[in-house]
C-alpha cells in the first residue's frame, strides 16, 4: 500500500506537495527519474516531469509557472556540480529561492557537502529507498509550510 503525503492548508483543505522532476543538461538516462515520478505520485504528490535535455533556466521557468514546492534534480552523467548550482542560481534569479531543491544521481560524498551549501539537499544515490527520498521531501516541505503560518 502506498503512503499518502499531503499537508493541511490553514483553512483545512488538503494541499498536495507539487514537485518538478527535472533532468537538466545532457543526460538521457531517465529510468530512475521515471521511477521517482511514479513513487512521488503514489505518495500523493502532484508531479510534473520536465523531460530530457532541459536547461537550468527552463527548469526554473517550469518550476515558477507550475508553482511547485520542490524541484527534484537527477543526473547520472557527472555534471551535477555544474547543472545543480545553475538551477539554484536560475531559481534565485527568478525570485523563486523559496522552492526547495533536491538532488540525486552519481554524486561523490565530497560533492554532496558542496551542493548542500548551495541549498541542494538530499543528493541521493542509486539504491536509496524511495521511502527515504519521499520522507526527506515531505518533512522539509511541511516544516517550511509551518514556518510560513
């Protein structure tokens, strides 16, 4: 049975987490991203998938247009140290620095620490349980929403 993640609006109506799954740059390996899209959906989140080969600026534009809570980035080509910070910068440039960014892919531990300083959390590797990734996102979005009240 899938876990359902939803957060309460102050008025008592359900507000589902909106998440953009994105593969910025030149990486055509989307099987993991598609598995994540399905897991997020099954957990009760609203999921938008950017498709392949999007630029950091396109990711930021989609995130703003779709009013997402989270941008989940996935790269397996080793370009995470370029692409992930570029997405963070593009979001800041559009005034959307409040959108949470979660990373995943083949990311060495030393790179994870640098990405965290850029505001990219998680930085999950292959084999991370889906429940761990979903919990990471749900916990942080819930904390952010409680701070806004």
